[in-house]
């Protein structure tokens, strides 16, 4: 079951760069809600709310219940444009959701059990191939995250799509069967160490008289 995050917004009457600048001067972030075969809805948001959601992580798959002047809309936050100098949000795009209309979302992966992995304990290195996966899913079943347990992985073991938890109602966009998510690589050997160790005694030998 999809979890909704409530977001308060106000409506905007005009589109265009001039109207957007006026919204920013008023301390708000201009945004638009599009999709579901409806006319775009122009809204304005508190920039602190946008930054809060971005800092949480996983905002690309989070479903928002946007309250605009008493009317509710469910949507995904698709894109956040940031100021090139201040990194403050300057515009946000939302995609309106419709029941039964599948959408593509990027779902993050949460890795657990790394401290118990026998391979990592023996010096192996966790190589994360994918921190998230693009999937197709009905809006009613969008997961907040996938999870995977690394506690049984030894050196040269790997984690694949089928090992993730929470994938029951989604279809990966990547058309590669059971693709790799992460691996435990063998520890790197420093080939220069023996040569440096052998050279050290020679350097310390007393000079002949």
C-alpha cells in the first residue's frame, strides 16, 4: 500500500517567467502539476518543504498528497530545479497520478547486514552497482524503498534483483534478467609493499670504509 506524504501548497493564477519570478520574490517556489489527461495546475510551495523532502532521500518514489486551496491531488515529484549558486529550489515539476495508470519511478535500495557479512569481515569490498532501480508500477503500489540483506555474503558473492525485498508489485524497466545490484570483491593487494620492504634494510646498511 502506497504511503502518502501531505504537502501544503497555494494556487498560482499565471504562467510564464515573469509570474514565476514574482512568486520567488514572494518567498515561494513556483511549481506545476501535470498529467492524468488534465490541464496543468500552477501552484506555489514553501521552499523549506521542498528542501525537507529532498534531504529525506527517496523523494523520487514518494507519493505526495498536495492540498491546494482545499482540493487534494496525488502526485510524484519529478524534477526540482536548483539555483546554480545558492542550491535553493527555483521550480518543481509534479506528475499527477491516476488509478490504474502505471508510472515509472526510481526506487532507492536500502542495504542492511553489511557489518555481519563474512566476506567484508575478511577484507572484501562492497561494490554497489545500483543504489536505485527504475520500475514500472501502479500508483497504488509504489514502494518507498527496496531492501536487501548482505549478512550472508562472502567474497565473490553478489546480490541480484531477485534478492531484493518489496518488489512484488513492480516490474523493472531494465530488460536484463535478474541483474546485479551489488557484489563483494576480493581485497586489493598492494604489489609495491614487498619491494618497499626489501629495499628498506639495504637503505639502512652502514657504508663500507
